[in-house]
């Protein structure tokens, strides 16, 4: 299919205002430790949760999710996740940019002591986003947003309502993302 999207590594994200923070992860044969928040990074959170996604499934499979007043801060605890990003902020230098990043939180099947790269991805207000688990196992995502849940802050927009310039004016569809 023309216009295939290959997921980027977190370090290559170019949407303005995105923050990619390196985290500590230590896996051993009997335990898994992942650092999520450091106070010196000014990302204190009074609200935090984890969510799990089945293999092959996308959350809000046909629509973007966004916030007007809060930032989401995602850390993949285990499994693999594709994070869809679309800059819908008209005043942004990267307005209209579409990116998909792949974040790998590792597997529970590690049998030796091992450090893994881990990232916390901060998604600014007004950047539309979505997530999909492309892997063969469940994914666990931790989110520690900048504000408590407020249903008046969040929105959803069907993919079909957003023509993506880099896709020839067509809307986004998860089927165009390639596993490589």
C-alpha cells in the first residue's frame, strides 16, 4: 500500500513540544523495576493510572484522542506500543505533522539481568493521539498526566474528519502502519 508509515524510535519525534525523557529500567530473572517520575523534572502528578491493551488492538480504533488543558505522560511498563501523534495546533510550527512512534517496554520472559531503554513520552495539549498494541502479548501503559481526569477536557475526533496532508489528504488508518 502506498503511504505506509514506519514507526519511529522515540528519539526521532519532531512534533513541537513533545518531550521524550529517558528512564531507568532494570530487569532481572525475578523482578522488573521501571522509574516513572523524577521530581527534579517538574513533572509532579497528583493523578496516575495504568491501562492494559490486548495484542493487536487499538484504543479508540477509529478516532484520535486529545486534551485541551492537560498533558499526557506515557511510559510503557511492558509490551510494545505504537503511539500515534497528530499536531492539530494551528499555531504550532509542526501543525499537520503525523508521526507514529514505537515504544518497547520489554517482556516478562527475561532470564538474565538486563537494562532496557525506557522513555516517558509527554504529549502536549492539542496534539491528537492514539495507541495500538502491535505485539503478540499484552501491553501495560502507565500515564501520569498533569491534571486529574476531567471529562470536559478530553475530546475525540474520528480519523475520517481529519485529512492528513502527508497521506495525500486521506484520513489516518491503523492499517497503513507497518510492522517493518
